[in-house]
């Protein structure tokens, strides 16, 4: 079975992810949230739409029990994708964090790293290689273009919005824009920390953790415990 970990997350998680990926208005966000299928994007999007339609038809024929989208994707192979793309989808879904509360450590890091480089003077002074810092900052830089609500939604996008209760004019936010912005910002923070763990000297990594912890404390961000090094190679964070 592909991706047994998928069943650790509820069907609604995968349903929302696939709904987002199927929408025309989110096409440009794929690289920003870690989508990298071997299939051409247009084909992948069409495959997802076809599966959604078939899932909907199966539910209409027999409403109880509702088909489990995880079963369809990862056990029955209803997308018809090669194994490597199902694994990529699995990885994407497991790291598709759409709520800061679902990943408080990564979220706190993302908040702290908005202050880089000015809030991290000691860390910057300890990074010897310019390319290491440039690569780190490149991951933190927001995209030049952000997702916006088009003046007119396509028929498919209208269907998705109607079925999921997404209103582009809602004062509480529009998930295809707001949720994907959270996902993208946390994805960038994750990759930046992985980059730092691979390219920063350990003293700089330890200082990065120390200065980030001070920013989190200064901001008053609620945390379940001390800020963790995550992908950094800091052997004894509690001693910093």
C-alpha cells in the first residue's frame, strides 16, 4: 500500500488538498507549496478532477458509507498515477499544514524568521559563506506574485467553492487564498531550516536557535515548550 501514513490524517484533510489542487485559480501555487509531480500539471489536475467526479458519483449511488478518499487514492490507485507520483502526493499531504496550531514549533520558527536578517545579528556574523546565507534568505523570500481571487471563477472552481462552502467575499477569509498562503509560508520556513542544517556551521545553527527563541519570547507567541531545533544539527539545545 502506498503511504500508510495517509490514514493518520482524516479524509477531510486529503479532500481539501485535492480540491485545492484541482482548482484553476491555484495552479500557480503548486511550486510554492512543494508540488512536484512527474506528470504535466494540466494532466495531474485533470486526473484529480476525474477522480473527484467518480467519487461523487459513487457517493450518489450509495450514500452510506461515504467513500474514503484515502482508500481511493492510496489503496485503489484511482488517480491512475505512477508510484513515484503517489509518493510525492503522500509527502505533500503529510506536510500540508494549513493551520498554525497544527505545527506550533514550525509556526513559531516562521514567525521568528520574518525578522531575518536584522533580528539575527549574531547568527549572520557567524555565517562564513555568502552563498549559504543567500540560499537561506531565498527560501524565506515571499513569492513575487501571490494568489488572488480572479474577477470571475471558472465553472470548476465555482463547483469546488459551492461544495466546500468557500465564499470569496467572506470576511472570515477564503481558504484557496488564505489557507494556501499559510501552507506556503510554513513550507518556506521548513526548507529554510533544512538549508541551514545542511549549510550553516553548527555554532551558527545554535545561535540561530538562540536568537529565534528570544524573538518568539519577545513576541509572546504561545508555545507548548521551548523552541526546538527541528532540522538544525544542534546537539544540546537546552544548554544554549
